[in-house]
C-alpha cells in the first residue's frame, strides 16, 4: 500500500482503512512498549513481563493483539515461545513517529481527541478489558 497525496479519494478507502487499523493496533502504550522491547531482539512472555513490570495476562493479551495484526511472530523452541517483530519496517515507523513527536512538541499530547489528557494514565489493561 503506497500512501500518497493522490490516494485520499473515495476509491482508496480500503487502503486508508488498513492504514488506520495498523495505527490502531499500535495505539496503546503497552503495545508500543512491547514493540520497543522487541526492537532490541526476541523475547519470551516471561521476559517481557519482567522488563515491562506488567502482569503476564496483560502482556500475553497485547502480544496476541500484535501477533493478530501481523506485527509480531512467535518462534517455538522446546517448550518456550520467543517473540520478535515480523518486519524491520516497523522500526522505521517507530523512528518516524518519534521524529514527528519531536517536531510537533506538545501539540499531540494536547490534542483534545487523542492527547494524553484524554487517555488518562497509560493504559495497562489487556485489549477488550
């Protein structure tokens, strides 16, 4: 999917919907923390739980969400599952997001619809809770 200025018309709603779904899959502080951690290499749920300081059920649910979105994959080894990012482009997306946040300063945080004030504290519950 190539998102350009020409692809904003009604014929491209499916592409825009897919892009919105991608960003929605990343639109949770816990999932972003998992992605950031996995950017450093594969990890098991127990590793993520210890490093993020969250409940095992919470981490498992968020990893499952990322897996369902096609952003994370599991590699079984003996009786353990090691998770990693599926695509290196995800790192580029995170870096671009961080650069955009640095450029916009507090404007994103102050957004009345999606800013941090409307989200309350960083959510740590599992998807669907």
